[in-house]
C-alpha cells in the first residue's frame, strides 16, 4: 500500500432477487471465505486480474486499486452467482443506481472520499 493505490472495500452477503423488479437486495447474512478478486477493466481483450482475497467472518474484504484505473470486484464461491446490490452511490454528485459491470469503478481520491469505492 502506498500513495499510488486506493482501498476498495465491501462486504459479501447472501442476496435475494425480487422477481417483479429484478433488483437484488441483501438478506443481511454475511458470507465468509468467499473469494473476491480485483479486476481491472481494459479497452480491448479480457479484463486483468490484479489480486484476490477471501472474505472474513463478517463477509468483509479489502483490495487495493491503482489510482486512475477502472476496477471492479469479482466475487466467486462454488455453486453461487453474485451481482452487486442495487444501491444508490454515496457520492453527493451522483444519484445513479450503483452498477459497475460495463464500466468499472474509477479509482480516484474523490471517489474514495465520497464512498464510491466502499459499496
């Protein structure tokens, strides 16, 4: 960890998809020992695996992203499918629903300060 990286952190919970809206909501039950990998978005080709970690007993993980890159957490656990919760960002500048699949999350000090890297 140094001045060129930013903390990307979060929790992994079991979730439930609303059959009517398709939105995913947390059940509040944390999942431990789930592999979370930091992926870096690239313009062409496959996204690049940066590093992986397992969640703790509270479902918590922390990874470090290089400033100026677009990244996202890839969550893997045998027999399970994962997708981000449908949350509003904590950013005071942005009221969009939090999704990162197509663009990634921009790793910047402003996004860190505004909580965008802690979803």
